[in-house]
C-alpha cells in the first residue's frame, strides 16, 4: 500500500474559472524562483485563455508569504505590469482559495482513494474544470463582502 504523500498544487482562479493549476514535483520546495516560473506559466495561460484580460489590469491577491514578497517575485510582477492586493497576515478569512475553493475540493476528495499521484492530479483537474463560472463568481463575491467587513473592522480578523 502506498503511504499518504503530500501533493502541492498551486491554483490561480478568477470569476470565470481556472486559467492555471500546477502540481509541483515531489521533493520540490516552493521558493521565489519556483513561484516566478509558475507566474510565467500563469501569464502564458492568461495569454491563451483570457486574451481580453491582457488589456485590463490583472490583480493578484497575495498574502505576505516570503515567496510573494521576495524581490525576485516583486520584480517579475512589476515587469508584467500586474497589480497586487495585499491583505493582513494570517487571514485565511480573506483567502478565497481557503474559504471557498479548497473547502469544496476537500469535500469532493473526502473518502476517495487514488492508485497513484497521476490519478489524483487528473481528478483534481477534472473537478476544477467541471465547476461552472457561477461557482468561481460566488467565491469572488464572498471575498468582496469579507474584505469590506475587514476594512470596516480596522483590519482585524473577520472569520465569516
């Protein structure tokens, strides 16, 4: 029997869906260099899947993780002419992937067994693609309400 191994997946999503979901190879540490390569893939995915977005402002929601705030990462984001929306540290209530996307993905994966990592990756990618745009729009709208509540609360932890 294969023991449980951690799989790391970076998912970028917007109101329409997922332009990029990338699984890191096992034994890869995510650092600024690895994250920058992922951002380059995201830019390419936007060029291919969201061509209209290239003329609009692309806004990333970043927390204060080192790989997000590293000079290398910041320089790349500036070179892409993307903007960032920061939020207070340790605020999972302002991270849509935590309170929306991964919450539902965990329910989908609950109790399932996969023969290997490739089967898991395929299942996750199929699930991400199967979600209609309204699902992703709902997560975005939840963020708007939570962010407003946080700002009106002086930046304190909000929860719900």
